C-alpha cells in the first residue's frame, strides 16, 4: 500500500502553522508497513483540491487528507472528496448527538453550521472524535482508500491511534506487526555515525536502520517486521549489539526521551538530587529540569550567577579566584559546582560558565565553555568548544552538561553496585 498525505489549509501555505501532521503520519504509517511517497499541501480551494486529488489517485492507493473538516464555508474536504467519488453527504446521527452534547454541557448555543461537522460521505466508516467535534472517516473506492482526519494535532493523533490503526490492520488483514526501537547518541554527528555503521546500513533488510539528526544528537530508529514479538525483540537486540560495538562510546540510551528526560529519570531511580549554578546558560538547565514531571523531589532549586558579583554573593566564589583564574575557567566551574551542591545540600551540583557571544571574554573566544560537576566524592570540570549563534551555544552547553552528568551518575551507580 502506497500512501500520500494531503494537508488542506491555506494557513499552512501562508506559513502561519507548521505541517506537523505530515511528519507524525509518516512515522505512524511506516510502523504499519505502509510506504509514504508524497506529501502535498493545498489551500482551502475546491478547484485546487480537486486537481490535487486527481493527481494523487493516479499514483497512490491510499490518500490521507488532514484538515478542512470544520464548520466554516472554506472547510471543503469531504465535499470535494464526495464529488470525486460521486457520493452524497449524509448526517451521521452519533456524531451529531456528540456535538449537541458538547454544547449542552458548556451551556452554549449550537449554531447551524456546527451540524456540518456531522456530515459524512455516504458509505464511509466513521472515526469518532474524542477530543473535538469533527469526526474522521474512511472510504474505499475500487483500489483506492481515502482517509479524512481533522487538522488539529490534538484531535488527529488520538483519532489515528485509537481508530485508524485498528481500521488499517483489519483492512490489510495484518498477520505480522512492526516493532521499533530508538537508540540515542550524543557528541557525534550524523555523517560520522553513518560512516561508522556504513556496512550495517548497506546490508540492512529486517530490521531496518534509519538515522535522524537533531542539534547535537543523533537517533537511530530500528524497525523490524515479524509475526512473533519474541523473534522481533531478538532481531532488534542483535542489530543493536552490532551498532553499539562500533559507536557504543557515544550511546546515551533507548527510547524517545530527551537527554534531560533521561537525566531526571536516572536521578529519580537512584533517589539522588541535583542543583545547578548557571552563568552563560542563564537558567536554561534549571528550566529544562523543571519542564520534566516529578522534579520537585530531585531538584530543590538552582543559582543564576550571571555576573561576578552574584558568583561571590550567592556562591562565595572568592575574589582571588576570579582575579587569578577568571570566571571563564576550570577553577571557577569546579568551585561553582561544589559550592552550589553544598549550599543546596544535594548529591550533585553542575555549573556552566563560558562565552556565549557576541564578544570574547577574558581573552577566551566565543564558544569557550566550562562545565563543572561535583558530587560528595569528587569535583571535576570539562572544557568544550562550540560554534553557532549565541542561543545555540547556550542550548548545546546544557546538552553537553546533561550528557556528562549522565555518564558521571551511571559510573558512580556502577561502583556502588559492585
């Protein structure tokens, strides 16, 4: 089955919103073993949408349309699809009842145009909308399958996972199923990682290996298709071991969690606490930690000591150290990490000091960063050299700090276990 994702909405073409649905659907369809060969975006115009459908049905046998199912006059998706198939629109009683109940519960009057969202193409299979008003639907015509889903991601994603995936599996009479595993790597570029596992990429069949780069991180998505979970797991383990033999030193973990999410989970699992003293990062680390759920038990708070006066006032960094070594130094990074840990009475302290730009500082070029880490047993610092914009340097500094901290805690945990 070859699919085409068609996003309907002039706001997408105007750049007012990002077409995140296309990315999401492509990922989900690949897990189902469905190829996605085309992404198309078209505005709220019946003639142009009709042209797009005419082209799409000649090259794809599964069309997934997103958006254009709302109550306004420019929501024309099902009307246009209905005309193409020569089918009428009819009211779906269950959807109409759900819409009526929605307005009754909120004490609001339901206008007539809201009833439009209960219209479906005759003969279609309806997908209920548990998070909105417009229902989704699927309809078959000869060798063509058409799916229509609401545009808002908060409605589309749960509808697809709850109703569309079981529909596909039933239609395709799936005997095998697909499992995926995400391996996360840090401090290695995508091209370097791909070069190191090139022979595995050239010979891949099942499982497949798909690299994906983000800022400072690279992920490998391993995908396997089989009839038994045990066999799938064995195949995933096998290819993972081969990959880690080549690039294991850059490996940080498994799953869709971010580096920060991994750190928070590890601190929770080890029942340990962390604080931070931040200069050039200005609170980015602390903000990242507190974005994760359940951090109050592992992060009591941090110190933002951007200027030297605050380093002295909040962390008791001596004037002698600042004058002799400077704020951008190994010595300052280590002292900031140690003093923050002692003052917050946490198990770990981390510090960030350096030059984010646009100008050099204390003779150090832009991108010079020192990261200090302190535990009850020792205190160390790391020097890294980064390039990019001011914000990029700050954000990558936090990622490197989290990466170093993950390695540090894992090593200390291993020693305790021994």
